[in-house]
C-alpha cells in the first residue's frame, strides 16, 4: 500500500527510535512510503542545525515524492471551499497533504484529528492512524 505519512508520524518515529517504535519501524519497512512538499517543508522547518537539515533532506530524498501540479491547485481550492462550507477549519498544509493523497490515491498516515474532520467532507480521503 502507498502511504503518505503526515509530519507528526515522522516526528514520532524520530522521537521513539529507542526501541519503543517497533510498529513505526515495521510500517516504514513494509509500506511504500511517499512524501509531499508540505510534509517536507514542515519537517525541514523544524531542523535544529545545518547538519540536521541536511540529514533530514537526505532521508526524505530516499522516498517517492508526490505533489500538486499547476492544474491541481484548482482541486485544492475546491477542497478548501467544501471544507469551509461544511464548517471545517484546518491548516492549509493539512489540506495540501489531503489533496495530494486524494489525487494520487495514497493513504495518509496520521495522528492528527484534522484528517478525520476532512474525511467527513472529502470522502475520497483515505487515512490510517
């Protein structure tokens, strides 16, 4: 299965590399991991040093990348409209991640409740927690 981990999944994975992250290790080794620009940007934003920034960049480069093309921004805007008109307010980065996932038929792996809220409106959004 193709899986797009949300930023919080990567953070949890790195924080729990002390042996308590067996489930995460298994997922990262068994699933086809895909990243997108929004996740990449959020992760790199959190770098604590130039060395950390370079190592995160190298790690992210190892994964397939899926992103929005020019025409997809229309689809993103429509998704944002649908969410707003249904009373769902979530960060732009999360809507970008969801839109990339829907467009590419990828499951979002997240610990963030925003995606469940979006799934109620964007019914093609597949998530796993």
